[in-house]
């Protein structure tokens, strides 16, 4: 932050969000519920746009299975409103339990184990209304689920870390709440988990989540009350293992996103993405103290000493993957990003087009831009 007082603006709707953006002459930080410390440290700013007052459901169309919400809406509160209609946003990111907002989850491109079946928010967001750095209100997508040609702003917002626009309204694709859920845990070494996953993915059991954590492969199934027990029994027959209570996923969430009370992390957490086939070998090279690994999605979260982060970035890059800090101690000065990707010129061009003066989120992508 700058040496002078930094003002905090809390818009409540689209009009006040636009006014807030225009009211700030200098650099701006966009914040939400504060559940993430992802990417680079913010450089000094002149104002903070707090999105937590941009909260609430605008429309819900149960027949079309879509809902539009203000970007500062906590996903867990949205879930409570959708549940009586038997619908949900099929996203189970670890931070949801801590109050993560829809906009914050999009900005960090956060996802969860169920991305194996339902995709990330990149797949679940079908429309957005945003305010650009110059106060322009831009719309992308809508309430109709279809594929069209053109410039898709909603995709650019994924993982933008508040550097491209202020998200105000988001349109989401919904899914039915399953009648029953079952989880089977298989004790296995990290090296064996990938083989188990391949066998399971080739089976007709259709798991919605496959995650290795704490020495166990967790497989989650969803389905009808009549079929779920038989499917879980076949999974046990295929891989061995034990049927578990769904609370086993709470430990997984803590390894990925920290404790529910937000207590400071011990060590740094790195989010890694690579080809699923390369993930086992890559993880074996890292000095990890805790690991969660999605061998179906290629996404892993690795906890390690802060002084190991720089070398870990380079190992991931050499394997053709990507990595970003998703949590760190306050005194950690490790780089948030690894070597620059080949797409860096494209990233810079997009930033220059949407925020030519570099007002939004300075430092988030340092040292790339």
C-alpha cells in the first residue's frame, strides 16, 4: 500500500461499482472475502474495491438450470438458496467452507475434486457483467447455455486475479443435487494411485472425484438411492478399500485450502497443473510435506518449506506444467510464479487491451508483467 491513507469503496450494485471505479484516479486492488492469498503480492495501490456488499441472487431459473448472482456472493450462501430447488453449483473448492465468493473463486480459477466430472468454474460460468478499468460496463455470455463464436470475456476472467476487470454479475450453470453420495478410500502409495485411477476411469462406475491424500485414494460416486450401494460395492471389489463417511473430504479440504478457522499456514502451498500422466513423476521430485493429487484432472496442491518454492517452480515448468502460490506464511518471500510461459505475449496483449494503464491488481503477475 502507499504511505498515504488508502480508501476502501464498497459498491452494492452495477451502478455504484462503475461509480467506484471512476472515482479512483490511480491503482486499484479488488478484494473479496479474504480467503485467498494467491499469486503475487500486491504493490501499493490508491484504493481498494471491496466486493463483499455485491452479494445476493439476482435471478434463478430452475427450468433452465441457471442463476445469476452478484460476484461478492459467498458460494455456500448460494448453495443454501438453491438447495430447496434440488439444484447446486457443482463446485467444491476447499475455500467454499470459509466463505469464498463466486467472484473470488473465478479470479483465482479455483476448483475442487468434482472438476473431474463437472469441470471448473471456467465451464460453469456462462455469462458475466464487469466494469473495466476505464469505467466501461461490458457484458459477455448470458442465460442460455450454448456455444457461440466470438471473444469470450468470461473465460479471460478465470485466473485473472483481479487484474482485468471488476466482476459484478455472474451467470452460472447449475446441476441437480444427487440423491446419494458414496466415498471409497483405498490405502496406497502415491506411485500406485495413478494405476488405480486408470483402472477406475476405464470402468463403467463413473466417479465424480478421484483424489489422493494422506496415503489414500478417495473415490466419490454420485447417483440414485437404488444404485449407489451396488456401485460402491463394485468399486471396492475392483480396487479394494473401505467405504467412508463423506467427512473424509474435510481433511482433504484442509490440506488444499487451510484450516476452516483461517489459521496461518505452516510452509507454502503450491497449486500445480500438468498432464495427468506426468503428475506422479512430477510430485515425486518435489520436497513435499503434504500432497493432494487429482490424477484424473492433473491438479495437485503441495505443501513445502518456503525456501523450496523457487526450485519447485522450475521443476514443474520443466515437466510442462504450471504452478502458483496459493498460500504462504507472512514472512515468505518466495516467487509466486515460475518461469514465464510461452503465452506471455498474449497475456500482456490482453492486459494492455482491457487495462492499458495497468491500474488493476498491480503485482499479481510479477515479475511477468
